[in-house]
C-alpha cells in the first residue's frame, strides 16, 4: 500500500518539529520502549517513546514487536522495565599502568600495569564491537591511559565509528600528547581530590602544582575540561576550594564520586569513606557550591541513595535521569585485559566474556548476576519508593561491607535508619568496622 503525499508531508513536518525541540539529532538507537536520541546541542541522550521515535522517522524493527513498556503513575519507569538493548556507555580501562601510586587508587594501578593487558589492536576491535552494539559513549581511563602511544588511534577510531570518547586522566604525565588529542574528546576530566595540601593528604603525594599546570594547558586546548573529585572524609570540608578552583580555571564540570572499596581503596575504605553525616549532607552541599560558583556538578551513580535521602520523589528523580546502580545495563566496564564487568569498580563476572564478545552474553538470564537481579531486594530497598531508580545502591560497597553484592547499600541513610528501627534484622552496628575485604577488582 502506498503512502499519500499528504501523509508524508505531515510526517515530515512532525519530524521537523521534533528535531527543533531537540536540535539536530546525531544518532538514534531503538529500544523496547521506543528509543534513545543523541543530540549535540544540548549534548544529551533523550529517551523517547515509540510514538515520538516514529515522529523522528525511526522504526524499532523487531524490538517494537512486543507490547510497549509503559511508564506508570506510581513512579514506575520504562528504563527499569527491562535492561537496555546495549549499554549506553562503556568504561574502558585501557591500561592499569600508572606511576602515581595514589593511596586509594580504585584500580590498584602500578608502574608495571596488569597481567595480559590488551594492546592497540584488541582495543580497536573492542571499539568496533561496541559501535556495532549501539554503544554511544566511551569513558577512557586507566591506570593512566595518557602513557599509551596508541591512545590517539583509539580516540580517532571511536570518533570514526560515531562514539563519543571521554577521558579521565591524572594530569601528571604526557600532557603534550593529551593537548594534541584534546579537541577529539567529548570531555576530559582531570582527577583532582583537593587543592594544595589537601590533594597531598588524599592522594599520598604532593602533585597539585603539576596537575594545575596540566589543567591550564588542557583548558587552552578544549573548553570541555572538568575535574573528578573523589569525596572522602578528609576532603569533604574542603570541597569549596575545588569549586572555587574550577571557576578560576574556567572548568565546566565537577563530578563528585563516592569513595569505593576497590583496588587499593579497599584497604583504606574504613578511614577514607565519608561519615554518615557527611553522606546525608553531600547533596545540599553540592547544590550550594554549584550555585555559588556557577559550575555544573554531577554526582556519580553510587550517590543515588544520598540523593534519595532528601526525598525528591521518584517522579523528579526520573525526570532528572537520576539512576543508581545501572552497572550491567546502562553502563559496563572493561578491564585492562579486556574482560567485561558491570562497571569500572566491579570485578568481572565469573565466566564473563571479553568486551568483543559482549553481544553473546548481554541477553543471557544470568548475565551480570546481582547487578541485573536488583528487583529481588531485601528490606528496606524492596519497599523503597525509588528502588527502581536506585536499584539498591552501590553493589561494590555492599559486597565489601556486607559480603554480598545483593545486600542493600549499607551507607544509604534509609538503610541505616531502617536497621536502627529494626535491630533484630540489622547487621551489627559495627558492620562497617567488621567489613570483609573482597576482591572487588581483578586483573
Ligand atoms: S556498583 Fe553500581 S552504584 Fe556502584 S559504582 Fe558500580 S554501577 Fe555505580
Ligand atoms: S533504601 Fe535501597 S533503594 Fe532506597 S535509596 Fe536506599 S539503597 Fe536505594
């Protein structure tokens, strides 16, 4: 059956109206619920239902054969109805080589790197495999991937395949090479856990002046430079210095990361993780500093319980796209030897694939274990109104503290309050001090 000219004209006008709403889309990926539109201005991933995707001129093919998952009025959300057709973002640990020796390094990086690390050709194949799956963003890190002579080949190949490569770097080495590549990255974030003496107290060595010099050179090469700040009980009271520094240097973004007990971080977790009071205060503090210094602030996925503590409500969290533990779904990690993990902090699943073989593994029922089975949660997560957004908090912290990836996040304020009100079902009050050290990160 042919389609009339009038029908096609109306469809074209609808598509044009939709494009004006979002700017010119760079790409589209079909999902069961509709699809994901990647826009350049603003730089965003926009989740749209099937009707809207059709208005943009897309067809979901076999993915749209079944009934469309619907958002419900009680806060249920379409993204959690089923895992995505592929991750949105892959965090690639291109190497675990790094000379810095930071006290809490979450990958346990060393100058020698890890065993059986992949080289240029394997990572190029990985980029192809991820592009073929429809992955949209790459987060490149290490170790320190700036030391790799073939980093530029990976970045250029990612761009050629339509992926947006972002980079996290210590800023301590190979700054000339990074400045040359800088315009190719969507965003470069330099690890900066404090200004001046606080940097040294958190990282264990005095590197602030070198990092500051690198930040200035990178900023001269691209406007898309920010910082990653791992929040610990040492630097919590000094976060304002980081915001002030970012304004002084014209940096666009501050990403706050919760301290994770992985790599060398597992050994110092007890002394560096924030106190309960600090966790409860991080959201108002971050918002106040973002307003005062007019910087964009992001909080990593593991902070979702600390956001939920302030009861913004599921609808607002969903609207703001605040998702918790989306490892093995919205994002994946890949270790320096290529093995896939649910996120960059988690160990690869037993018998999991390397990143090139992700496609065969992704839809298996057992894929990513507890990361995918988050719906089978214990209290208080099972009755928490934001559970399908938060997904029980950070699995890596749960595994380290409670010995189980599936346990509720022991640092979530609601979990702490619930356990205080239900002492019979709560682990011992000293749970955190009796934590077990588990091999969260393997090479
Ligand atoms: S375990 Fe989950 S919440 Fe924690 S860092 Fe990984 S993806 Fe984020
Ligand atoms: S109770 Fe569980 S689901 Fe609710 S915010 Fe805390 S960790 Fe997340």
